[in-house]
């Protein structure tokens, strides 16, 4: 009887952390995947947003391909889905980047 208890306790200590790790992994939720090029585009666009003293946490960024260029559009997450451009309260900010990662334009859009 004592041998069985020791084995059960040893099993618990041995496999307990594995079960906990599997549970943690199962709650991971994939939100986005980016290529290195896309990540650089987002980083440079965020730098342009910060130059204007805007807090990136107030915006939702979307990356588009426009010909050879990337365009990142930052929208307020509270904006209606059918709204285009900016309003006096909700500003939309666009950054266009060349393939060489140069900022072509960075402006508020309407």
C-alpha cells in the first residue's frame, strides 16, 4: 500500500508541470502573423504616429499593399465600421512607405 502511494505522489510531481504547461498553451490565441517586411512597415508607421505625440494604444492599425508600397492606416477602434476618414473627435492617420522603407507620406486623412 505504501509503495503505491509513493508512485502516485512521484507521478504527480513528475507529470504535474506538463499538464499545467499544456493548459497554458491551450489558451494561446493567435491574433496576427507578420512577415519581417510587414513588421518593419508597422514599426516605421508607429514612429510617424509618435512624432505627432499620438498614443498608438488609442488606434487600430491596418496594413495595406498599394502597388509596391505599404500603407498603414491607423483608426480609432471606437469608430463606426462604415466611417471613412477623420472627424473632429476621431482622427485617422495614414503612413505610406516605399519598398526601401522610406516614408512617402504621413498625414491625417479625410
